[in-house]
């Protein structure tokens, strides 16, 4: 677990910090208190859902509609967690409650990092590493979000813009690095192409459709290449 | 709305954060744990699930580049696409080192942005 915590001093931690520093500014402009901002950072730990709930809180939306909006923004976490489970689990030994705790740290950044780095480790070491990594990154980003809320008035335009570009470029490179079979790379290309299409024509559930359609096409296409039609 | 009177109490935002935030998000992670627990590491089903998750994350990437939030939205689309392309090419060229790709993309973006600003200032 300590090794995971040490590995947290890394590019993904820096990139997440940058993203949450940007969010702290938004939260303050929206009128959220410091305690509310930090509670969302620690409890939800998925930036798109946090941004959706921020909008809901500021517009006085009711509990149920806000919950549905946030749940729609978080569906993506389910297939991501599913794909991670066989990697972190030691069959017959790992308890479900350990996996439930670890699952809280599943968010795009930590997931990409885990898919890329965990397969190179011993099976027993993976879950402690992931929890150590996730816990350390969460704690660090939590503190930096609080500091940014208190200290950063407004970032210069170009700095803010450069911070926003960090995330997609980091995902682009490390998702390619995490690909283990051709199907992963084809799925990535399909997702890149379909994401904007579904965003324009089916906003709201666009990411889920991108994943299901793009992923299934990539799976079927590469399966036919591997095994023939039947 | 039945919640209208509750919006003014100090604790209502925290109920919102717990139920509409924490629960609405973590329930998907827990479902993923239970559904993923039965997957075999070498199974066909896992390859499909990985494809779906990978395509979904790739969708996040292209949305962030094509439709960015905030100030980055004011840069030309061609500049953002070129910066991402330069970053990814640098990543592939230099033994797939992520840091090289990220720095190359940022350098390209800032250089292009400064250049455009200077051009507009000169007109």
C-alpha cells in the first residue's frame, strides 16, 4: 500500500490536481461553501458528477431530479469498475468489502493508470497498491482543492486554458499505453470518432452509447479477424 | 416544489451531496464490483467489457478536445486538434512516454495561442 502511495506522486495526480483547482474556482463563483466543495470532492470523487451536482445545487433543483442527473453522469463508472475487478482480485482470497472500498477510487484518471500499471505487478500486490494509490491521490487532491478555494482568485486565461487541455492529452496517451490487445486500440479509435456524434445527437446518455456502440463494434470487428465469422 | 422550504437550511446541501451525489455515484461502482466479480480474466466477455469501457473513456477525450469548457473554448478547433495530434505523435515517437506527449501538446498549444494573440494584436 505504501508503494501505491509513493507512486501517487505522479503525472496523473498532477493532472487531477489541475482539474480540481479549476473546479474550486467554479465552486466559489457558484456560491458553494468550502465545506460543501470539499464534501463533494471526497464523497463523489468523479469530476463530471461533481460539476452536475454543483449546477443542481445552485439552481435549487430537488433531490430526486438531481440524483437522476448525477446517476446518468456516473453510469460510465460501472463498466470501468467491471473491467478492473478481474485484475485487482485474487480469486478465492479477496473479500467483497475490500473491493467495495477500492471501487470508490475508480474514476477515469485512476482507472487509466491502473489498467496501464497493475498488470505488471504480482497479483497479491495489486489491490493494496490500488487502494494506496487511490487514497493518496484523493487525500492530496482534497487538500489542494481546499487551498485553491481559499487562495486562487482567478487564473490567467492562458494558464486556465492550458490546464483544461492537460486532461484529454494525458488520457489519450495513457489509454493507448494501457491497451493490451488490438481490440482495445480499435475500441479507442471508435470511441474517439463516435463520442462527438452521440454528444450532438443524443446528449445526456452520449457517453454510454459511445461505449456500448463503439465498444461492441470494436469487439465484433476484431473477433471476426481473430476467429473468422463463426 | 416540496423542497422549496428546505433550500434555506444549512444541512440541506449536505443531504443533497450525500444522496444525490455520493449514493448516485458510488452505486454504479458497487454494481460494477458485483457484475465484474464473475468475469474471468481470459474470457471473451471481459474483452467486450474492456472495449466498452475503453470506447467510453475515448468518448470523454474527444468531447474534451472538441467541446471544451471555459476559456479553452475560445481557441480555434484546429489549434486544439493539432496540439493533441502533436502530443500523441511525440508520445509514440519517444518510446510511449506520457510526460513527453503531455509537454509537447502543451508547448504547441501555448505557442499557437500566443502566436494568434500576437497576430490579432497586430491587425
